[in-house]
DNA sequence: GCGACAG
DNA sequence: ATCTTGTCGC
C-alpha cells in the first residue's frame, strides 16, 4: 500500500490523482458474503488540525459491535467540497490497518461514485485499500433526485449527468433521507440492499451511526487510542 | 457570471 | 464537522 501523504497537495494535483484512481474503480453487483460490516468516520474540534478517526466492526446482519480501531492524527489538507478523501483517508487508513480483523464491507461517511469525478471518499478508500466499500452521506454533493416516499425503506435514484450514481434512501419515517452510493466492488442495487438491512431506529444506518459515536467518544477522551476485539473481553 | 458545495 | 435550547410531530 502506498504511503498516504496528501498534506502538501494542491487541489489541481488532487484532481489529477482522482482522475487516475478513477480508472481502478470496479462497480459491480456484490458477489461475496457479508459476515462483518464496518463503519468509518472522522471527528474533530472546529478549527483544529487534529482528527480522530475510527472504524467499527459489526456482526452482520445482527449489527452488534464486535471490534473497533481508533487513531488520532494531524491533518493539513483543508476541507474542500469534492476533495474530502485527501483530508480523511490517511487517518482512516491507519485505523483500518490496525483493525483486529478486516470487514467484508466498509461503509464510509460520505459519497462513493456520487461525486463530480466519480471519486468520492468511499470510492477513493476502496480503491486504495483494495476492499469493498459504499458511501453513506447526509447531504448531496452532486446530482438530482426526487423525494422518496415518506415510509422507511423507500428510495429513489440519485442521477448525475444522466447516470444513476446512487440513491436517496429513507431510513426513518418522515425523516430526511440519506444518500448512498457504491464505493468499490459494489453497485447501486447491492448498496441499497445492504444499507437497507443496516437500518435501525435512527436516521443513520447502524455502521455509520456507531462509527460516529465511536470517534466522538474518542475525541472526548471517553475511550483511548488503539484497537479492541470486543468478542474477547475479560470477564 | 451565478448558484451549489460530502465532512 | 462542532456548538447549542427550545420546539414540533409521530
């Protein structure tokens, strides 16, 4: 795996990297079993260059946490819409490398191919790590969609440049939908299928929601840096 | 030029 | 993303 040092990149160089990595994205129906699904997210204090990254592993389809990895890192690349990966992927990759075991599918907080250059953070991470990923975002970055029916489970296509790049998925009755899209080694139908099975009682699908809680607890000092296999805790 | 703009 | 109180609706 290449060293991920994006801190000194200019946006023009980052665009070039996205255009090159794009050639490696594989969008296709899921063709592997899922026993472990994971959620990845970042947390940080406003105006700080320290980011708290984490990945949480969940047994699938039970959605009970079985392990996690969290790490703190300094990041200089700024948040620029369309270039989120250059700010968050390096830290997420460190957390990923330290996991007690790798998941069958990773749900990244942000978009996959529902991106101006088809290289949202989920696609970027999937290609660099060589692992199946999907993106789950709370807001649209690009593309058009019609409001899905207000009942949980409803979804409508997210279209960008005449192409279906993802879906608006209603995860809770009468609550704003989330936007899901394939990252790597997945396609739109497979993404909708799996994320639909990750819906609990909240707006955010369990992998994303638990990853968000994890990195927030880490940032607030409620848990310490490192990794844990929750299946073998001392008793 | 104008509006939009993941986290 | 983070901060932050009350308020509306199922």
